[in-house]
C-alpha cells in the first residue's frame, strides 16, 4: 500500500499518541475511588474504562501499523 508521506506520518503519530496517552488515562482511572467498591472489587466504572482503553490501544496500534505499512510498503 502506498500513501503520501504526510498521511503515513499522520497515521503513525496518531497511533503513537493513542499508545502513549491511553495508558496514562487508565492509571488515573485505577486510582479513582469509583474504580473499586468497599470490598476492593472492580466496579462497572473501572470495567468500562478498561474496555475503552483496551479498544483504543488496539485501534492505536492498528493506526500506527497502517501508517508504517503506507510509509514503507
């Protein structure tokens, strides 16, 4: 696949951005008092955010991979 250089770089940067930002967000969510109930079990708040972050990381990795494939492919 061939992409213009600029578009390939945009995809790589966007993918890397997701891979850097979302784990930081998850660390904050895990420290949030709403993340665990009184017994220490994960709440829906934490579960929803873990799913959100996981999907976003997959999309970030895929976006970066498409950018790399467009740049070198």
